[in-house]
């Protein structure tokens, strides 16, 4: 099952996106619908709202008077927090019940108005956000929903900012134009990203990008932060730390368009326990990759792992993304082992040494050419770089000792 998180500010066009995804075959779990369901007459939700805000939020029929509740709940942050504290847990429980009954090969689109505000974005392998600027949204709310302009602006101001939404968005769909244009973009995302992602997950298949260097992408750090947050959520207490590593973690540096992440764990047994949770997050495991290439004269700043020839200390587990829109490698390594420490050291060494960056870039370009003239795949590219790393390992640790670097 692939779970998609869908959100956008009030009046941005979320309903159009939900309808389009449903027509494409998605199972829609609408947070607004659930929020109404959990406060119907006779529910514990409605009783809790009356206790919190008074019985004047009820209509004579006993149903919830939504404008009356809104007048109280949106007057300040404290009241809004009280409302969310009542409704959100009930909606989450109902959502879980619905998802548990869905077929395992389904694509579930969870339409959640306050996805960003509730901190739920890292729970989803993919987050889609529909956006329109504030003035477009105000006009829609006034014309289509009959709100006053003041009420519309108050509702918008009470929600997350555009910057906060961008921080969690894997897919950003602009809806400042026509409905037809948004539908066309939504269908493109569905058929060219979401469905291939879902199929890859069901087959436990990863995305294998070409071994091609590209200019530095200024959005790599932001993309990595989203992935780190997603993996930290999926790994839970088993992750001692989660780091953005590799060339994309070095500012303004040419690299393959692949985000490398390292999850540090206590043991390989702990790494094995993450297999299913990382799969659910969008990262199948590659069973055949079980180790890094051991470096000669291996050293470690952790005394009890100060070994020189123990190849078992270079073992790891490896996952990669099934999302065709964001190739990602996930290396799971044991805390204090030389491969775990070198992954952290290498990024800092490159950042601090322009000469090393230039040397490594020359190597990568040569490896790229070698891959292009040989097998043409990422494995050939990686193999071509290994001889350089045998010497670089020693030089990096010499630098670490000279500056007092610690992982």
C-alpha cells in the first residue's frame, strides 16, 4: 500500500485534487469528512466540544452549529489548540480504522487539511501540496463559500505559511490558474510518479538512476531534510541518528542526483528490524548489498572499535527509494564502526578542503566516463572510484586527527 499525504491551505483547491486522484483510482480518506463524522450527534467528539466550548455551539436539533464553534475556536491560538486537541485524535483513530480495511495494493490518498500544522507529513512516503496565493484563496472563499473577507483572511492566517508547506512538499502543484490546468497537472503526477511509485513498492523494486553527474541543486539540502524526517519517523527509537551524507551534502558541488542518507543503529540486528517499516516509508531493502569495501589500515576514533583488519566492521544494510521522482540511497550502519564514522567524516573533509573537492570531482568525472564506456550503470561507477578511496580513507583520518574531528 502506498499512502499519499495531500494538503493545502483553505481555498487552495484540495477538493479538485482529491476528486482527480479518486477518478484515477485512488482511495480517498478525507480529513474534512472524518472531522464532521466524529462530531455528529451522539458521538464522544461532540460531547467533548460542548464541555470545552459550551452548549451554545449546538443547534436546536442537537447537531453542531459550525459557525458558532468557529467563532469561538478561531478567536485565538489557545482556543484553536483546544479544538485540535479534541478533534485530531478522534479523526486519526477513524482514519486508522478505514486504512486497515483497504486492500494492500491500493494507493490511499489522505486528504488532511492540517497535515503541516499537526506535524504528520513525515508519516507519508509522499506529500502532495496544492498551492494558490492568498488573494486567489480569499476571492474563492468569498465567492464560492460565502465567507466574509475578514473571516477568509482569519482562516488563512490561522493555518501554516507557504514556507512551512514548502518544507514538507515532495510535490508542489500550483493552482493559480484554471481548474482544467490543475487537473492536467494532477493526472501527470498520478500516472508518472504516484502509480510507478506504488508499483515499485509492491514489487520491492528500487529506482536506479544513471551514473551521471549534474550541477549542484540548491534544493538538495531541503529534499534531504524531508527524507531525514521521514526516515527518523519510520525508524523510531532504533535510529541513534539520521544524517545526510555523500556529495549532495556538500554545498555547491556536482554530484549524481541521488540523496544519500545514513541511519546509525546499535547493531545489525536492529537494522534488520527496520526492513518492513522502511518499506512502508518507501524504501525497499536490497538483500544482496551487505557491506562496504573495507579500507586498508582501518581506524576509528572509538577505542573499542580500533581494529585494522576486521572486515565484519564494514558490514551494513542497504535500502533505496521506490519513488521515481526522488532517487535515494539509505545506508544503515552500526554506531562506531569504521564505515559509519567514515561516512560522516568524508562529508566534513570535503567541506573543509577545496583541493580534496577538486580532486574527488576529477575522479568522479573519470568514473562517469568509464561507466559510460562500460556497463553504463551505477555499480560500474562506484567500482571505478574505489582505488581512490583506499588512499583517501587514510588522508581523511589524518585530517581528522589534525583538527580534532569527532563523529
